[in-house]
C-alpha cells in the first residue's frame, strides 16, 4: 500500500476546502437587543434577541419577510445558487440593526431583483420593522 506524503491541494472554489465557521455577538448601544451571527462556507444564521421590558427576559425577534425587506418577491429556488448569505452588519448609534443579505443568482436568472441588500431594522421584543433598504452595488458585494 502506498500513501502520498503530500496532501492534495484543495480547489479554491470547491467543496474540498475545510469548513470554517465564524461567530460574532453584536450588542445594541442600549444593550436592549443582541444579534448572534454565525457564518460558514455554505450557510449563515443570525439570531436576534430583544429585551421584553415587561418580563425582563430576552425573546427572539421575528425577521421580516424577504419581500418586506426588499420590495421583491423571494426568488424561486431554480433561480438561485446555493451560496447566499445574510448577516447582522452593525448597530447604528440610534439602536437600529443594519442587516445585509446577498443571494447569488443562478446563471440563467433573468429577473430585475439585484438580490443584494442593506436593510435597516428597528428591533423590539414584538419583532422587527423595516426602516429602510437599499440595493448594494456589485463592487461592495
């Protein structure tokens, strides 16, 4: 039996690369909400928790729909590549959450949705409300 003494070089864009996860915790300026953000090579997940002033406990805040955040319907699965991500970018000085999302269109996508947005959200224990949204230019993606 012969074994190679050299590991195979992974493809830069292939599935042979090691999985890597990065997590960060972002507290709002008033400490009344927190975003716990985890990003991996094939997925991302952010849990956003807000303080319920009546109970004194943190509750998970519901994220608005894609359509509410972007003004576009959620693209069909056939129009998407599996490499989309969404994440909490930062809190503003007045306590709003800046949320980023980027979906990667499949090569045959013909729609007008840019699929990359920066959304500002007001976060509370009752949920989140969209304050503003903007398409992110390609050079910032």
